[in-house]
C-alpha cells in the first residue's frame, strides 16, 4: 500500500525519500547514543563523568527538565477535559505525545543512571517507603501507563486503521473516558512533580537545597509543581512552532499560542513570587541557623556563580512573566517565542543548580569545591533520547491527524 494512503485526508506532506533522509539523520544521532549505552552497560558508570562525589549529573538534570517540560501533557489535559477550555483541543494531541516521549525518555535515562539496569526492578519490589523517590518511581511509571493509554486513540485515528470497525469503536470509547484519564494523570503528576522537588528540600546535609516547609512538605515540593505547570504549556507551543518552521505550514493558530503564553505567564509570575520569597527566607533564615552564609553557596571559579541565581530569577523568570502577561507584548510573535524559550531555559537552570550545585558545595571544613563535567557518553545518550523522540513526533505528524485545524489553516 502506498505511503500516501496513510497520510491524513487533505493533508500535504513532503516526499517519502526526503522524509526517509530526515529520519536517517535522526537515527544516526540515536545510533551514536546506542553505542554509548553499550559502552556504559558493559564498562559501568566509570566511563561517565559521575563519581562518588557527583552521583547526580547531566542525566538527572535532563530527567528533571524533560519531566517538567512534559507537564504540558497533564496540565493541558487538565485544562481541556476538567476545566473545559475547548481551544486546547487543537494542540492536546501533540501535548499527549510530547508528555509520553518526555516520560518514556526519562525512564530510559534512569536505566542508565541506575548503573546496573538489571536491578532496576528493585525499586518496585523492595521499595524504601521512607523515600520520596519511591513515590516518584511509582507515580512516573503509572503516569507513563496513563500517557500510553492516551496515546493509543491518537494512533487509532490513522485513516487506514480507522477502516477497521473494531479500532474505530475502540478509539471512540477511549475518547469518551479521556476526562477520567486526564484526572488520574493530573493527580499522579502533581504528586511526583512535587516529590522530585521535595527530595532536595529534605537533604539536611546539603545546605544549598534544604528548605523549611508546610507540615511534611518542604517548599521545594510546591515550587517544582509551579515551575512545571508554568513551563509545560509554552514548551508544547514551542514544539508546535518548530514543526511549523520545519514544514512551512501553519499548524496552530496564533490565538491559541497566545492563550498558552498567557496561562504560562500568570503561572510563572506566581512561581517567581514564591521563588523569590523562598530564596530570601533561605538566605536570611535557614542558612544562618545552619552556620552558613549566602556567599558560601556560590563560587565563580568553580562555575557556580551568583549569576546563575539572578539569571534564573530575573532573565528567565521576571522578564518572561512580564512579556507573557502583558497582551501588547504577548501578541508580538517574536516576543512570545522569546519569553517562552526563556521560561523553559529557566526551568532547566533550576533543575541544574539543584542537581549539580547542591553536590558541588563543600559541607565539611576539609572539603573543596568540585566541578562536574559530563562525559561524551552522557551527552550522546541524552541526545539519543531527543533524536528518537523527534522520530516519533515526525512519524506522528506524517501519519496521524495531530492538528485538527491544519487543513483549515492551509487552504
């Protein structure tokens, strides 16, 4: 059967040879990552930049970042199916696929981070019930299952698959119960997003990360949730915009992009307000009680200067929040995209400093500042996840009706 018979009705796609070249380029990047993975699994974590001092590094930063950016899936589902914001139906399919890829990619990276992937099942069979990471691993796994269930009806919308009555009815039934899956996904995601942040907040031996809190939850629990739901919607919008640039077609109308920017802008403003308050309370209250000063938490020579904090809060927080909240600025395409990129960069920086800077700071008088440098194996395995995710998105765009208004926007 011809390739054109699988393409959505009325949609135009590039030629099959050109598409195969695109997939081959991505697969080549993935192949390098597979070689690195084999090297890691064969020789152990000694071939990475991780050591006894830096147990967490690029991989955990990558994991936390993609999980936060993948929040566009559960939060868009929450807004679409629970709060009934109907405009989001034009981008919800892409949000689900991106969420699925972000969480699946995170699981792949975690298999590398474990060091002995054959023992990865220990977290499920021998859980440490006193660890927030136990809740995280179960919630992430369950939410990945939910995302898989949400992804299935999108696949069943393929024009050839829909010809079979069984699959057509199955897709219809999936759509009927989608609000239930959206609610379950929202519940699971809120808790594991928070627990990822809460894990850092209870590290009492690490003054850079430890925080006070509300009952059993440190403030980082709530800050991680806020930063994730603030960045997730604009990340989905940016991917849709990138797809528009690559395909030369309009896939989502600008009003929807502006709406996503507005939602993220207000959430980002709330997050930055509490982030500033949390930082002030940490620097002026908690640190002095622990015998440390604010200046001791930073070291320019080691690569962890105060500029990271000001960059995260100011350039990637306050500035994009203003740009996304003010309609006159938000409705200028260039400013909308710039603010969205800064929002996503801010979340990545936040996850980096909590992961790496937390471990780099000396906590004993005889300790020194240490600098973590990722190895090529860590970079290429992370790039592998991105490359294979791009392949899945490319196949989904070519053969599935991802954007309901595509034909309308491209007469």
